[in-house]
C-alpha cells in the first residue's frame, strides 16, 4: 500500500507461509477493524468496507457510506482494493527447508513473528539463510525482540520504531 501510495509501480510482493490456510486467508486481502486501524491514513484509500456478517439488517456495499445506518450487530471488515492485487502473490513455503521461493535475491525480507517458533540455533540458521537470500543493500525486518539472535557481521543495525531492521552491507 505504501509503495502504491507513493506512486511507485515497479515492485512485487511475495507473501509466504507454511500454512495453506494462512495463504488462503492472505489471498482474500481482508482486514478486521483492529488491523484496519493500523493502516496509515495515506494508505486507507487502498481498502474499502466489506460486510461479511449481518445480524438482521440487509446492507449492500452502496449502503456502507452512511455510518448512521450501520447496525451495531453488523461486523464490518475491510477488503484490499483490486488495484493492489497485481503487485502481490503468495506461495506455500517452509523456511526451515531453506529452499528459496524465488529465483532472485530480495530487496526486503520481512519476518513477522516467525522466528519465535524456533530454537535459538535454528533461528541463527534461518537468519543466515535469509541473509543469503537478501540482496546487497537490502533489508531484513524482524518483529520486535526477534533480532536478538541476529549475528551476521555483514549487517548494520537500522533504526525502525516498531520493528528490528538491519541493512545488508
């Protein structure tokens, strides 16, 4: 969303997971209210309301513009705009197998709450492998607290307020 909001179109995003259900859910491109509140204001133009559950009131997408008419019993979710779909793909991938899901190096690798499922020595091995998959001057972004085991010397710390990020030298 941020790249498209900045009118950058030369990017592709690959989301991976070991779970087929997680991939299926990701392909839907839907957010709940809590997730929506985390989307920056300049990116909210790329999501639109989607009514997924209705407890009595029949509302269509055209009706969602009127906040007064929304029922307290209706759960609103948010759907990614179709304009973003060409930039995003998903693949089933098990990082522990250390087989790349692509044939090229990545400029940015984001590991969000993945390493915590592994023992420390596995975390080091996974990070070393991810380092091999990261392009020079690329970034590896980890969830807060996951970068504690990051030891590759070819990385320099990069300050990020809500995550741990390192740049490959």
